[in-house]
C-alpha cells in the first residue's frame, strides 16, 4: 500500500472542520511546521450547515491548504439523521478522527494534528501515539454497530468507517498532536477570510473546488473580433480554416494536426474508419466480456471498484452503468481542478445523491495551481496541465491507497482520435493521462519556487508499484455502445443532469463542469488549428447530422472565439495575451502533428 517516495508525500494531516480554535491556531501551526508538507482533511458527514461550509472553505483558501475531503454517501446520512443531537455530535467528531487515521495509514503520513473532542482520559497531554486511543475508536465502532438492525450490512454501507480496523495496526505508533497545544492568536490581517463564498441558493451544491472570483463565465458579453475570427471570415466557405496548407479528412473535418491521427490512401482518418467498425461490432457479446472482470473484484464488505468522477456527462453515465447495470458499489474519486462551474457543482453533487456514492476529492492549493497554469502554456500548449496530470495521478494513488484493483473510466480511446480502434480493443496504460494529455511529468515542472514535494500529488507511484498492484484500467466504452448525444439526453431525462453553454463549443455538455474549458480549447485551436467544435462537428458529420461543409463552418465560428475565461486565466497567471499566444504557438514544436502548422502564418 505504500506509495513511491515522491508520490502524494505529506508529513502531517491537519484535521480540518469548523472549529474556531483551529483557525486561530493555524498561524502558529504554519510557523512550527513551515518545513513540512501539510494535508488538510475534512470528513463531510453531510451535517454541515451553510456557515460551517463557508468557514471551512474560507480557511482552506486563506491559508492555501492542500485539501482532501471524504463525503459520506447520502443514505448513510439518512440512517444517522434519526439519532439525537448529542449522538450526532459525537459521531461527527469521532468519524472525523477516523478519516484522519485513514489518511495517515493509507497515504503513509506519520503525524496528525487533531482536536480532542469526544476523546476521554487524555489529561493535559500535548500529543500521544495512536495506540493510546485505539481502544476508544474500536469501542466507538462497536457502539455504532449496536445501534442498527442486523439486517443492514454496515460494513458495506460504511466502508470508509469500518475499514479503519485494518489501518489501526499500521498507524499504532504514529503521532497525534492536539490542537490545544498550539497558541491561539487573534486573526491577523495577513489572512483574508472569505466566509461568504457559498450563498443560500448554492447551499446544496458541491461546496469545495471553485474560485469565488469566477464562479461562472459571463456569457451575456459579446465575443470580440480578433485576428482568428478574421481568419475565419476570410476562409473559403465549406472548407477547413487552414486549407490548402494542411490536409483534412475527406469524410469529416479533422486535420492532420490532430494528435495521433492517421489517414488511409483515400485520405480518410482513423476515427472515421473506427466509427464504421463500431457499427459492425456485436455489442451484446462485448458487454458480456465485462461481467467476469467485475465479478472478480466484487466484495461483500467493501468497495468493488473505483469510479473517476467529475460530475460530467460521461462520469454520470459511468455511475449509471456501475450502479444500475453492473450492480457494483464504487468509491467515487475526483481530482479537483479548483475551477468548478456552477453547473459543475450542481452536477457533481447531483450525481453523488442520485447514485448514493461515497466520494473522495482532492484539491491542490490555488497558489500552486496558478503557478502551474502559467507554466502549462509553455510546457504543453494549453492551460490545464494540472488537471490532465491530476486526473491520472490522484485516481491511481487513491486506487492503490484504498486497496482497489479496478478503475472504471468512460468512453473508449477510439471515440475521438486515432490512438485506438473499436476493432482492436485494448486496455489503456496506467500512465494514459501522462502519455496522452499531460505530456510532462510533475518532476519536470518543479522549479526554485515550487518543489517536487509541493507537486507530489501529481507524481505517479513508482513503476514497480504500478506493476505489483496489477490494477485493471477499463473504459466502459469498450464494452457498451457509446453515443454521447444519446447518453446526454438519457442522464438529463433520468437523473436531472444539467447542461449549460460551454465556451468555444456549440454543444452544451462537454466539460460543462469547468469555467476554463474555453481556454483549453482556444489554446488547442491556436496550437494545432483544431478546437472542441471541430471535433464535435466531425462527429456530427459521421452521424449524418451535418454535411462536411456545414461542419467546417460551425467549427470555424466557435473555435476562433476568444473565450471570456481567458481574462480570468491571464489574471491568475500574470501573462499578457501576447505572451499567451506566443507560448501556445511555440508549443507546436512539442508534437509532430501540431508542428505541421508551423510556418503557416496569418
């Protein structure tokens, strides 16, 4: 279960809840632990009120804390809600401590800072080892079990709680330091606490992982004229924007600058050929292929698999398949990009509610994210390196740490580009996100201001660890016919999933959870002449919904728009727009595909 030396490396877990004393003690904690890496941890037992949520989020951001949160599945909350106020208070305190112990044991963190709420016979000690409270934890679990009917499988219902009994022996000798051992100080002007980020209308939305200064894109503003929109207007109708400088597929709208693409002798691209193969596959037979795999990972008392979860259309449909079709109990895991939109916050919480999921989310502190967003443009040619890398590393780190063997992702690799085909089905590499989208290892993004240790949540476990764990990395789209248009209508109709306008896209669903989606796609257009709308138009041409000529015109209109979120990105990073564009164009040289656009000037 131990991670590699540099992967998810923390020295201390800080138990973070809504205690006033905790915020007052944080300056002293930061002073004493300034050389150590702190992970703040919150158990979302779903009893927090609006004030408490704002207080916790305000603390995270004022102190630039890395933060991990576990949200208890809604049905567990309902089972507890009938208990009296005193017991719920007791549960909140002890279960928070259990989650801290889980973090210590599963992520190999040697020390925790905790409040002493609900712990007995501690006297005036400043710190103890875990062994000294082990009996109280086990007694709490026993008492908790006795409060429920024997008909309820509590170990399956509260996996995160009862699995601590396997963690306790591993952390028995590790240190717990009490909050009251630190000097409480009056609030300093050094820290600006925003305790009003979540308003009453948003109180039931997902409540961490968004920037209060840019909750949503101002879509009522007009898009400005730029040299890119001029390029669109001066291009030939019904043709690619860079014809005749680069080749385009003869059937759809994809250019040769698309990563991984190939063309046959008729200049037809791999995605077009793969879409034909898709129509000739016996999907009923394919679907049977996943049953044996899933059955081999089923557990009577624990999670069956891991579900990467953004709350987007794909992960919502993945949750539907796992819950309603395959009937498994997943642990949902999210790497937070800290740029959640209002629709994204609604969809993520809605998905957890509709499918009754336990959920872990990790958010790197915003200071580091902003630094990496600035470096990301030069490194890979888009703004979202931290999201690409984190979606790979944190999900795998957590799959290993929580002792799961199966990860269930969404669409097949063959859906959008030429890296795979439906005919030649293959499992993805565990390093897929690094190889395909992040491109640069976290170790290579470190510098004099941001150390490798600062970036440890974005470092993969060692090759030997990955090999030893034998994790299955499945895409459900290899076993179920994947049609995102049909699936979007399905999740909207059956699960109240919310679509919304997305910048640089003519569809209202792809990356709806992120306010920065338009910046990602705009930079991709500048780098390789293809944005999100080109990909979507190409798919609609294959579906017969658009002619190829109509597809080109729609793609050019939306791909060339300067997104309003670019102002937000430039503000966060301190880059000028000229620096942004120049760095993006220089990044063409990273890819042999994007490099074909070099020398093609306006």
